[in-house]
C-alpha cells in the first residue's frame, strides 16, 4: 500500500500542493527553498508525535477533504526553529569545504 505522500520527486510534491493548497499555503509561500528540503525527515525529527499526513496537510493548508488547516502558533515557532537549525547545520557544512 503506497503512502499518499510518496512522490516520485519534489516537483510532484509541489504540483500536488498547488492542486490542493489553500491560497496562502505555507508550502507555496516557501516554494523556492521547499523543493530542497526533506520535509519527511524534518517531520520525523521535529514533529515526531505527528503523522506525515498531518504535517503535509498543514504545509498544504488543506486536508484531503478540503478543510482548511494550519499549524498553530506554537507549531509555527517549532517549524521556524527547525528551519533555522537546518540552515545552521548547512552553514556549518559549507565551512568544511
């Protein structure tokens, strides 16, 4: 049984988001960098008590039934810290080159 969010590539993920997203979807706002982020890993590491479906629904701004959903303000802070941590780790890696 395949996972609803098991895409062939990141472009498929973004296209699916555009087909289902709320107009102010977080994933669409982050479009440029979002194709370079492993959202599945980020969800597992920073939101371990939530499912991948839950996480993607909030990135898309809608669930599969079309209901508007979003991260709470605390979850947005957690996501912001996760992205900053990822940026910090990438910057550290670049210093090793």
